[in-house]
C-alpha cells in the first residue's frame, strides 16, 4: 500500500490523472485511513472504474485512463526524447507499469474476502506502449479526440457530438468538380503542405455542409476532426483557434450558413483572422464556411444608394471578406437531366427497383415545382419518403 501510494503521489508529468474519476478513486484508496469501511468504499469505487473502463481489469483501466488524459508529452513529444524530461518520463512510465499490477487482496488482508470488491490486474508495460501511443497521436488522437470526429464549442471547451452526421462522400452525387477541389485541399492539410481556407457558397440544399462533414468522416483515420462554431459564437474564435492549434490532429473549423449584417462584430474579427493578423491560424487548422451568398455581408438597396462619400470603397469593403478565402467553390441547383441522374443514383443506393424510376422521376419533378426548385437535398427527401411510404404519388 505504501509503495503504491508513493508511486501514485510522485507522478508529475501524469499529474492530470489525479483529476479523473479513476484517479480520484485510486487516490482515496491509497490514502491512509483508520476506518476500514472508508477504505472499503474507496476499493469499491476503484472496482467500479475498473469494471467500466477495463471489463474488471485494473491494468487495462489504468492504461485507458493514461491514454485519455492531456499531458505535456502530447503537445511536443520531441522535448521528452533526451535530457531531464526524458529521464522523468522514463521514471513515471516505470511507476505506472508497477501500479498496473495493483491487486485488491494484499491491500485488505484484514477484510473478509466475501466483502472485498474484486478486480484482476494485468501488468502493463507503459515503457513500451506509451512511445507507440505518442507516435500514433497525429492520426489517432487521444481521449475523446480518438473516439469522436465532430465537436462543438460550448462554454470554452470542445464537446463531442455524440450522434454525429455519418454522411459519406460516396453518397454525394453530382458536383464532382466541386467535391474534388475541396478534397484536394483537405489532402494538402493532412500532408502538411498548407491548405486554403474554403468558402462553399450557392443554392440551398446542394450539399455544401454535407460535403464538409463527409470529408471529416472520410479522413477520420488520418487524423481529421471538425470543430463547429455558431455565428453568435464568433467572438470566441480566437479561443477555439488556440485550443485546436495545441492538439496533435488536423482540424476543420466549421462555420455553417454564414452571413453578416453591415457593421456586425464577427465580420471584422473573421476578416482580421483570415488575412493573417496577430491571431494567426495554426498550420493544423483550416476554416470551412458555408453560405447561400457569395458576398457574406448582406447588402440592401440603401447601402448602394447611401450617403457615403466614398460609396465604392464601402461596397468593396463589404465584399472583401469573401476574397480572404483562398478557395471559393460554387454550388448551383442542377438542371433537369442532372437532377434526374441524382434521382437514379439515390434510388440505386436505396435499392429501388428500376421499374419504379418513372414514378420517382415524376414525383421528384412535381416536388421540385411545388417546393421551389431542384436540389440534391430534395431528391433524397422525396426518395427516402417514398421508400418509407410517407410520400405518395398520385398518377
């Protein structure tokens, strides 16, 4: 008990383990106590964590806790390859290896075995497995970043999207040129060659947002993640940039359905960041914004006929934000033949019999006239509704 307590208390590089539920339970277990019931409660808490994290294996639970916490090694592994920091890391990995073999029986010899929470303790060789974990960080991440592809920014922290959109690139029919441009840009980011910030603009329902999410899903295994920021949160963009810039992954900062009113605060902030002001964007981050508008600032007739002496300069200023994106990709509604091709492709994906295609063509065209135009979103809604029986066709 005393040796385990000294090893656990002496952790410095892995000090953040102490703040986890697993670490808090272990701290309580290793704390000297005269009351056997208090110690038994602590043992039960450790067992609960072992059951939840490692299927009853204390060693596995400890390994998963180590791989989940944020430590100094994650931000700059090269600093820990030699000298004092390398020696400290080596010492702590050996301490964790010894702790992983902690079994319940020697700790509570005086407590009846039937009352003692049980776990197994598979020894872990952290000196071998942790360097491999560090090597895989840029592709696999750690903790919630290893398990989730998409995040939102809430209360100054990244929160995983638990039921993220599973959109796949192969489900996005048409727009091959537009998709290729965005894909090539993401590959540049992943290869460390530098990527352009992207503005995806055009007609509603053409798949702009779906493309961004599909790219993240496609390149998840190569270390690509998404962080979404709402328009009303734009004042928090510098804090989000600082956070993702410190993480060992590649990030798409997603600004969906973006537009501004003249003089809006977020406009000036985003423009300053995009044009490389003091708050530079880290090399592992790229912004993807979607909008139905090419010029992101809403411009009314009063602006064009306003009383500004230098009206041309004012209008140019309002249009200048769009020019700060290195890549602009336009999405337009498909014409009739392309729209029907979308219907065929979605029908094949959904397993619709070819004999039903004429019915679906007529239904898709009818809905396009009724609902304001042909779009990929509408085509999928119509076909999925027809398959479910929710959309009827009246010949």
